[in-house]
């Protein structure tokens, strides 16, 4: 589904990514783990095109999309839920969701998509006419994910979906991520600080440090490697 090869990028003169290579296979959850500030978010932003790639390639569904603008990648089915809760606070929950259905292929399925989001997040249906800014932090995170699903993604990149959430809500969000994969067939590339829960839900894991991939393997292998957990994951 997604293949990244030798990806390099940065900000101004500062290089952040150094030949990052990873894959996200169709119908699976792939995790990109590592401490803060090592380049995980920059990797997602560079894949999407919000940060310009300096080198390397990004292939999506076997097509080279390295230099496509972000909106064209979204139209192809590649979507990012960025870190933090990016909502339109003065608009209603319903209006926020509709903003996510702007790709042409998503517009024809708008109502079906909305009902799908409501089935995943019933609280959003109950609050559909409520201003998004009045929702709790957990509800705003659900809305952010729901709006991304309105674009009918084939691959959903999630950056720190549990950030700032109470432990009970973290479990609910990750249960929903698994449902998105299993019931909607969406491939997921996950960046997350909660290492333990990421290792539980993911099939394959990449471990990043200082802008490079330091280790990779099936989640069970990473979970059982004391050296990797101590050296790069702080466990």
C-alpha cells in the first residue's frame, strides 16, 4: 500500500530525516515508534507532502507520489490526522465532518460516510448540532479522526491519537482504530508515544531515533527485545 524509500527532509537548513525507509502493507496497522523529537511527525508530514522531501521516494498503491501536492494525495486516498485536535471550534460537529468530505470521490458517499463515523463514534451523532469547541478533549479527538474518515481514505496516518487523553479514553480510541482497520479495511500508519498499546495493536513496527530507522520487525519481536526497548523506547 505504502512504500517509503530513503526519504530525507528537514526545515530550512536543518536536516531531520536521514534515508528513512518503511512500508505499510494493506489492511494492517504499522507503528512508527521512538522518543519525542526524533523525526516521527516529520516523516508523516513528508509522506503527505506538507514538508518538502529532499530525497528518496514515496510510493502509494505502486505509484510514485513523492512530489504530488498534499490535496492530490488525499484525493488518492492517503490521509493524515495530525498531532493535536485540529477542529473548527465555532462550527458544529456535523459541519466539521462535512469539511472532511471534500475529495470528489468522497462527496458521492458523504451520507454513508457520516453514518459510518457515527457508528464508530456514537457520541458524535448525539452531539451533531453542538459546537465542536464545546466538546471534551476526547470527543474532539474522535471528531478529528471522524473528519479524516469522511475523505474515504485507503491509508490513514495517525500522529499521537492518544495525546492528552485519560487512560480510559486511550483504550476506546485504540479499540476504534482497530475497528477502522477490521471493519472499514483501512490501512493504518501509527505514530504514538504509548508504546505498550501500540505494540498490542500493530502487526509491524519501526523504531526511529535521530532521524533514522534503528530497528524494525513484527510487533512481537520488538516487544520481546529488551535491548530495543531499553535503547530506543525507554522501557
